[in-house]
C-alpha cells in the first residue's frame, strides 16, 4: 500500500532513486520540471499500465509481461569475443534511419525479407559477416573504406548519415586498438558486472557514445546508445558471460524518436500546440534545441514512471524493458502521429 500511495502523491512522483550513477535521471529531471513544450500526463500512465497488466490489446502484440527474447534471426551471434566486438559496432552505427518528408526509407533485402531501420542495420552487418567480412576485427575497422561500407549497407538507396557511420566505425577500431587491445571484452571486464559503469566507460572512451547536451545553461545526460549497448549485451548473452550485469535496473530508457512517438500516441506525452505543429508537419527540430531536449527528457521520465507504477502493481520490470516494449509497439505505427525529426548520431 505504501508504494501505491507514493505513486499517487504528486510531490513524490519525480523523486530520485538512491543511486543515479550516470546522472541521466538527475539531469533530465531538471528539464522535465522546467519544460514548456512537453508535459507528462500521469493519468494516462495509469491507463496504459492498467492495459498492460490486463493484457488488453496494446498494439503490436506486445501486451505480454514476459521477457522479450533476443532476436537471433537478424543479429550475428557466436557466443564469444567476436560477438562482443560486433555488437559494439552495431550500436556505434545505430542511429537516424528515417527519410526526408515524402521520401522513401532506406531498405535492404535479407533472406527474403524487406527490412528498414534498425532491423535493416542489424541484418546488413550480419550479412556482411556471412559474406566473410571480419567486422569484429579492430584493425579491419580502422582501415574500412567508404566503398566497403557502402557494400555492407547496400539497399534501396544510401543509408542516411553515411559519412558519420564511416567515422564511427573507424572510431570503434581505433579506440579498441589504443585502449583495449582490440577487444571490447576488456572494457566489460573493467566494468566488473556493473551496467552503468560500462555505459560510462563507453561514453568516456568513445566520443560518438558521449550523448550529452545543454539545456538552459545546464548539462543534460542521455547516453542513449551507451546504455542500449549494455542492454543488448545482457539480452544477447541472456545475462550470462559477457552480458552478466547485476544492476541493469539502474539504466534508464533509451531516448530516441520512436519511443516518444508511442508515448504521445497513448497521450502520456503531450506537446504544446507549436511543437505538435512542427512534429506533425515533419519539420526538423535542431539538435540541442529546447523542444528536442524536452522530448527526450520527458521520454526518460515517462518510462521511469511507467516502471514505478508497474512495480506498485506487482511487476518487477526495468525502465529498459519498458522502453523495449514501447519501441516494439512503435514498429506498427501507421495509425500514430509522426515522430520528431532531428538529424543526429546519438539516436
């Protein structure tokens, strides 16, 4: 009963957990409390959680409360060090797949499927391994040229932000060689089983993972791809071996463009009239703008509040699991309003 009373107490709603090693909740809380463009609606969090608990028709067939299994069809996995390095590359290149307004999306053909977005990226990197390209090798990544990367991501058209992806692939190879003897497993070992510690190592050593911005003169930390890389390791290795983390619940949601789209669909996020007009017209929001930072910060806290409410209802889910379920719902988004568009390497 105490947990339920705490949930309904507005003063307690945005309290911080005892530990916030990454500073994500702390810094985004300050944004949410000052936000002028985005509001979190707690009544609709209640409604969403009740639907989730009851298993009533959440879109995308994602109403079940059991753990979502790791996809083995589109991800390379050999259970060893090659997989660890491959997954680092996967998440170093995991950003910004959307097309310009009224333009077709980048797609690939893989095993009889037409894929786009993240699934196309994962499948393209898996296809490259199947074709004999050693994408786990740090020296190979350092020397990767544009022609080879274009072949890896060959599809209906060039993948968005191609040059930035080539830069990030080089960065992965260079940092692995300079600091970890070519093996991301050494960074995992340094983290000593701590999920936030590994995410912080990623942000510290790999500039392209250092997802930090400013809002009204204050630093705001998101660390989207650093956190999702840790979560992916946990999922792929089923919490064992290179995915053994004892404190995964200390990760937050992964603030991107699909999850806020779903939260807005369920009226959990509400946009100001001017912001809604920009988003619905598919107009670019500048990276680091107040509107963009407020959307991402509200996404973090909406998932945190959903997780807290689900716990009062007896379901021990993590913010990352909430995020994953929302993201899967967002893969069936034909009836949803558009997502916000920001050209960035961070999501």
